[in-house]
């Protein structure tokens, strides 16, 4: 459904551009021209600008310390909200040679299309290019990489992606655009949204017909404030009928997708021609969710995390393991903090969020990380995954109970005074509301218990690793 596509944005950028430089605003257009295969998502992030806005807003999180900017291209699975492949290019604060990079990631230097590239064990190709650029391709598909380094096909993109790629990046802190043309069918979409309370007087069929005509969606954060986040959706028919319900509609749809963004309820909507736009503030948890969809920026960070320390080359193997373990520990804890701060408006959204964070921990690189630390990361992921499963099972049981309550009669046979029917003042709706409240209370209590368990094992592993490696974890 279309609400799953709002929960996007990522990080990373182009892989190998032409040897002659390119101007500032040529990055995304050139990336599309050199696409190795058909993609449906593009984006750009300016790290310095985004970090400044996050700092001004009082956010604790920062995007990166080693990357200045990145722009990316991906083939996004719109059902799973995971890229089938993603590629991009990050502009680094200092260059790095292929040989040094291979040593840092415990990979090897390969030659593809006459260029030195680095294969990383976490199924990523890295390309140390010119002008402090680091190309990233994931998964490590050698044929796909070859097609990118020496393009042999021309991919024709829609006018939507072409237009979004031409936006001047000097005005952007971040931008993501996804093509949606012919993705949705109005018939199943109408069934999926028919229970939404935000539809009000609009029929599910009319709303679904408009939503299914979407050709693309984009989200933009400018350089002035995080209060000026803009979500725009282009359609082939007028979305005027959605204008008054758009904030409530998209908030509810996002919540059902597991990517809650309660702040959308406060956004203002506007319709110009066949484009619907919503504008308002973006919260830390929503921004964190957007930044976690793609993995390329994390791959670049992992590759460079150890290279920023000038003493890394002189360390013993034991010391190297200690520093890599500390880096892994910090990554896991950053994900836990994202989880702790996320504000889901439904238990279903909470379960989906925690499951995604568990998978993010599973993807962290573990090469040359202390086995005890790897077990810690696995335990944290399993705790989050178990919490998600418990919440989902609780919601299923609550759903069954509410169905049974809905079928019960308001009048019950066998009254208190000798067999006649008596009146039950509580309707089935009352019982269903109580069941929902009970399930919701259990879900958040279980979530709190999960966080407490994680805090306990975090304290234990911190003490053990600090003692073992004689450095503060």
C-alpha cells in the first residue's frame, strides 16, 4: 500500500562516475544515466546540513562523522520495504586506498572493468574513487558491478524520476523519490483501506481509485528547519478529494504499516493540479526510521570507522579485536536507542518497528569482533524479535476474542430471577474496547520488560569487555 512508501529514505550514493568531474547538481542525473539496471528509488543526503538541523532541533542522533554527502539509487521491494539492490557514492572527508580499505574490512582487492574494487565479507563491493569518493554496491553482485563500471545498456526512466533528479541539491538536506506508476490496483486497495476511520464521508472505492493513480512519492527536508518537511505525491488524476482527509489518512496508513509518524496529523495539506503535498515537522523517531531503510551509508561507515584512528595500523591483533568490538557495541546501542525513542501509536506498529530493528542488528558486520560481543548483539536482536512476536500473538488472540464478543447477544438467557432473559448493560463494543485496552497494556508492558532485559545484558557485557580489553565500552 502507498503508506509503506512514506517510510523511506536512505543513505549512500553513486558508484563510479566518469573520470572527468561533474558539477554539483549533476550527481543524481548522472547516476540515472549510468544505472546498471532498472531502479525505482533515488535520493540525496547532505550530512553537514542534516546534522545541523538535527542539532538545532535538539536531536540526540547524528547521521555520520566520516561522510560529507551521499546520493543513491536502488531497486526497492515495495512490499518488504527492502532494496533488492542498492548502490551509491559517499563523499568522504579524506581519501582511502583500495589496499588499505581491503585490510580494514578484512576483504580483498579485485579488478572489475579495469578498476580496483574491494570485496567486503558483508556482501558489499566498495570502490575508492577520485575526489574522496567511495562507491558502494550491495549485495556484492559482480555482474551488476561490471555493468555499472562499464555500462552496456541504457535504462530509460520515467519523467517523474528524471524531474526529481534535477532538483538543485544546494537547497536540500535530504531528498528521496520513489516511482509508483502502475504499482497499485484500486480493487484490493479499496478492501485494505475500507476500515480506516479517516475516510469519513469518502468511499473506500473513490479513495483507492485516486491512490492507485499515484505515479511517484517524494520526501524532502530543506536546509532551514526540520519543521519544513514536505511529502509530495503525484497522481494521474486530481487528488482534490483527499485534501481535507490527507493528514489523518496518511497517519493511519503509516501506523498500520508499522512506521508510525504521529506528527503527520499536524501537517497541512495542499493540492496543485495532480499533486498532493503535506508539510510539517518531522520527529527524531520518524527521521531515524527513514534513514534506516537503506544500508549503504552504514556500509560506508563500517568501512571507515576504524580508519579514522591514526593508531590503528600499529595495534596488535588483540587490540584490533577490542576496537572492532567497541565499534560493534556502539552500533548495537545506537539501534537500541532508536527503538527506545520510537513512538508507535499502535501495538502492531511497535511490533513491526522492533522486528525491523532486530534485522538491522543482524546485518551488522561481525568480522574480527569478540565472540562474546557477537552473542550480545544476537541476544539483543532475539529479545527485540521475541517482543515483536509476543505483541503480534497477543493482537491475534485479542482479535479472536473481539470476534467472539461481537457475536454474543446483548440479552443473555438464564437471568438472576429464575430463568428469564436479563439485560446486559455492556454492549459488545464495550467488551471489545476492554479487550483492546488489555492487549495494548500487555504489549507495552512486554516492551518495557524487553528493554529492561537489554539494559541488563548491556551493563554486563560492558563490564566484561572493558575488563578484557582495558578500554571503556
